[in-house]
C-alpha cells in the first residue's frame, strides 16, 4: 500500500482549511472525552485503574509468551475445525485470502470492519482479481462509496458532515425519489442496501479483537451486528487479524472488553460481543461451512524484540485519538496511512519505515493526554520522543530541525546567555503584540501562526518576574 506519511504537514494544512470538517472534529474532541469520563466514573475510577493494571499485566504476559500462546491457539482452532494460515506480510495475507476465494469460486465478499485488512490493502487486491468487495460497517460503507479511506480507527467516517453523506446516498443508491431528512432515514436506507449484499456474499471477511489460546475462539466486538451477518450468512468465513491479538483465557478477553468499550464509545458494553469457534457442526442450522484464520505478522515479531514492544499492548480503542489536540486539528487523513493519532504516530514508522513517516513522531504537543487515557497504560509520549531521538541520530530529520535542536541544546547548557536571550525575545514579542494582545507574525514561525494566534507576553520572562517577586 502506497504511503503518504511524508506529506503530514501539507495534509494537516489542508485539513485546517476545511471549516465544516474542522467543526466536526472539534465536536468529537469535546463529546468523546466526556463519554469516556462518564463511563469511567460510573465504573469507579479507582476500580478502572485497577482493571487497567490487570489488563496491562495480561497483555505483557501474553507478549512475553507469544510463541507459546500462539501455538496453543493454532492447535485449538484446528481442533475446532478451522484452517489456520500464517502471513509474513501484507502481500502474503492478500494472496492467502485471494487463494481461498478462488478455491470456493467466490464472486462477492462481505466485509466486516478490519484494521488489518486496511493495513494490507485487501480490498484492492481482491477487486484486481474481479471479486466484488462490500464493506458492511456503516462508516466503512460510507467511505467506500465516497472513494475515501478511514479517518478514525473506530469511526471511519466521523470526518464527513451529514449533508455530504445525504448527497452521497442520493447519488449512489438507485432508489428513486425520497427525502433523506434525518440520520435515522440514512441508516435505514444503508441497512436496506446492505441486506442484499449479506445475502449475496460467497465469502465473509471479519477481523478480531482477541484470539483465545485456551479454546481456539475468536472474539469480535461491534455495535451494528454486521460482523455476525458476515460470519454466519456466507458459506466461507475468513478471520483476518494479527498475531499479537492472542490472549491466554476467555476471562482475559472479557477483562479487556470492559476496558475497550468504555474507552472507545463510553458504553458499559457494546451491542454485540461475539465468539466464533469454527464452522457449523452437524445439526447446526446456520453458520459457515468452512472457516479460516489468517494471522498477520508484518514486522510485529521485530517490534516485539525492540524497545517499542509496549506498542503491541494497544487494544485499538481510539481513546488516544479522541483526546489528542493534534489529531483533532489535523484530522486522520493527514497521517497518510491506516493508523492516525498518537498510536499511529508510533505504529506507522515501526510497521513501514521511520524514513517514510519521520514527520509523525513530531505530530505531538507532549501534553500527555494520550498516556493518561490509554487503557493499556502505553507510554505513548515516551515512545514518540524515542522515535524523534532515533530520527535525529540517523540524520532523517530535516537539517533545519537538527540545527535548531543543536542550537537549543547548546543554549540550555549556557544558562546566563539563555536567560538574556529569552528576556530580550519576550520583550520584543510584548512590543509586537501589545496593541492587539496577540501576535500574528514572527520570523521563522509563519507556518505555525498561520492557523493560530500567539498571546502576547506580559512584558517579562517568568524567571525575571519570579526573581522580582521574591526580591520584594
């Protein structure tokens, strides 16, 4: 899949110039944290932190013993009648899925939401082989019809205003004259269109929130029920996920679920939590005739052996996106690949290359909100700083940035000079903005001030004011 992460600054600049979508993101940044906070308070914040610690310990243990639990899961899954395939990279996963579809002579595929298949570009690979693919998650369906990519790992179409979706449905659905005057009407129309896709599909493709080593089951969490329809109506089911999703026991998956749902949508539980064991058994009235697991590595084994292994604890809840001021300003598409926000700024350089995605670790204000709300206790700001340091050491960062960092480092080691320069700069900035109360232009900061106003300093540096106060 072609990467565009180098273009982060340009794409972020374009996003800031779209007022309606920016307003959508601002509302999301206000609304989603409130839902999460209410869910945590209702659960009891102290108990919630205890659960975070428990799930972190489970995930660490699972990753420390990944080979053992992966082998156990594969054995149990095969005993349940599943076929299990291992894919080293995205191309291999796509080839495995295509081969399965070819063997069953599939012409149509119904897909549930799956970040792993977004990562590998599965849809394009199947469509290139003349297999029709239909996304059935409502958000994924909307962006597929619009020819776009997801902007959020949980709500793929959250960036699109309601009016855009209405016009899209009126244009794409051949249903005659009607008035889609509400969100409910649009949802009902999408449900009507997608019903035929479920019934006509030869193969269903879904993702997985957890693989359970003890019994070989897969857990899937949705709010729409489309995952169950993709899993049970077509004769062939393919579950695409990554090797790091494995957990030891069902109770471990349920503990993670309690964190995941509250962190994602603020719900106590999602509408549908489904466990898939394998193909239909004798006497079953529905379910797939054959079931396949395709487990993707795609550099995760390398990541497990690196200093960034904590990133594999991520449960894909999206809380870090919902609380990130950079994501809310720039939007998901600015990040240029499947995973946006703080988690994407760490994952994308690690799963692709730091050279291609060097801008992403810098897309951070170091406010720490992502780490504060991460249910897996991942130290995201620390990992971002480590990636910045690595890019600096390897000479990947832009020369002007490396020069600026070296200059600042040198000044920091000469405190007297640093204080003098800071005091002069503060006084100059005070004079530039004293009439309006803010500054609209500064040398070398034109891009930064293009989308924001810098409040004018009060007239002296903090340190100078502090000394005056204590002298008096």
